[in-house]
C-alpha cells in the first residue's frame, strides 16, 4: 500500500514537472517569436528612417554615406564654401541681410568689417542649419518671383491671343443682337395689339355682366323682401304654436287593455298556459306581466312570465318572477305587454339620451329587442307612432330641452318612461 502511494506521488511529481517544463518551453518559444518580430519591425523602421534622412539631405546638396549619414569632412567643406558665399563681406555688400538705411544701397567697408568681427566673436552662422535657412529663403524668393513673372507672361500672351481671335467675331455678334432685338420688338408689338383686342372684348363682356348682375341684384332684393315677409309670418305662427304648446298637458302612456288570460297555472312548477298563440303573433321569448285591474282601473301586477312554446291558439309560459308570494297567479289573470299587439306591430320612438346611465339597455339594444318581438322603432317622432319612450335627461338638462319631446307634446302623442317599458324586455 505504501509503495502504491509512493508511486502515485512520484507520478504526480513527474506530471507536474512535465507540465511546468512544457509551459516554460512554450513561453520561451513565444518570447523568441516576439523578439524576431520586434527585430524585423526595428529593421524596417531603420530602413524608413534612413530613406527619410536621405530625402531630407537632398535639399542640402550633401550625399549620405553607406549608413545613410552625412560625411563630417564633406559637411565642413560645404560649410566653408557656403559661408564665403552668403556671409563674406563681398556677399554682404551685394546681398545685405537687412535693407540699407542710407547711401546707394551698398554696405560700407567698415560696416562689413564690424559684421565680420561680430560673426567671428559669436556663434552666429556656425552651423549648417543656420546657413541653410537664409539660403533657402533667398532661393525661394527668387524662385517665386520667376514663377510669378512666367505666369504674368503666360496670361498676357493668352489675352493677346484671345483678343486676336474674338476681334473678327465682334461685328457679327453685334449684327445678330440687333436682328434678335428687332424680332423681339415685332413680337411684342403683335402681343400688345392682341392684348388691346382682348381688353376691348373683356371690357364689353364685363359691362354686360355688370348690367345683368345689377338686374339680378334688384330681383334678389325683391325676393328677399318677399321671403322676409314669409319668414316673419312663419315666426309668428311658430310663436303662436309655442304659446299653445306651453298650455298643452303631457299625455302619459297608460296600459288600458289585456292581451289574454292565464289558464291552468301550476305555481309549484312555475308553469302555466295563456289563451293566445302564434295566430295572434305570439313568439317564444315574449314577456308579459300578469295582473288585474285595481284601484282607479290601474293594473296591479303579480308576476312576470315568458313564452316558452307557442301553438296556434295557446302557449306554454314560465313564471320567471313572482312579485308577491301572498298573491299567486290564478286562473283568469290578465296578461299585458305595451310593446305587443295581436293585430299589428306597435310603433314607438325614443326621446332622451341614447346611452342612459341609470337603465340597463341603451337605445340601440332596446331597439333590437323590440324588433325581435315584432314591433317597430321609428327614428323621428311622427303622428303614426303609438307612443314615445323617454329614456332620461342628461345632467343640467330637463325633458323640455329635447326638441323631440316638445314635438311629441305638441302632437299629443302619449309619453312613457323607459323604466316602465324596459321591464317587458327583461330589465
């Protein structure tokens, strides 16, 4: 067992050592590659710098050696030559560094000697760069001047040549311009004559239109006077009708007829039969209120029923709601529905808000349900409607604010509240 452990530990040491050796080998190989790339990059930079030095030294007129450097001996010889050429007393007399202040433009001998002594005693013009700068400035000045003179000469020659070419064409251009202007003048004269003719025609037409408009205006004034009289008469008539409407009483719609009777009621099972059927336009889903006439002939309701099955002369109904458990539905109780008629469809019209807040149905939904039971809804209040259903008034409004309501009162059409009518639709 100990031997196995020793072997395992030895194996681990060998594995770790091999991994370390391999890592060091790869790292050394990577560094060697980096060193080679860096050497190549530096060699390339040296070549670029050498080429740039050679290019820069071209302006000095000095040739570089094999290593791309200036020769010190050659530089000294050139320095001596250029110093004699640019800063010697003779050169300074011919080309002074500053404009002459007096005399005929030549530097005096004593001034040149003073300048030479000052130059010898100082470091002025001791370097190649200091000599190159004034030489380059002077060279550039004369070069620019020569180029400017060449450009001026070229421009003058081009102008001369252009004048020589254009000179024969000037008279032709003048003649063409004169002919073109004469044509334009003739064209303008024709257009002026044409415009004068059209102006006279338009003037004549305008005068005719003016006369016609004055006649029409006089006729309109007469018509307006007649219409004003007519409108005033209509206003007086409407005022009379309004005063008459104010004294008219609102006719309230009342249920004053019975459509049929209850037969064979079965209160425990909430079923019964009625003595009218499909022959009287009864359809399944139609609702009635069950009751009898009470005080002052008004109906007192006991329950609500809904037609489930319809035959020719009778129907089966379900007692869907009982209003008073002490007053059950009995044989012979009457049934009523103001939205139903055995002879013809009932015609109604809605007045008030289309979407009442305190009612279950909107006007659109109530209209759909009324049409399902075989009656009709008119959009406008007219004499042919049986009665008007008032939904409710909006805030800050009353019934009298609705024109349709005032029209119904004026035409003496009965008015019912929607809350009393919607109960026959399931509300």
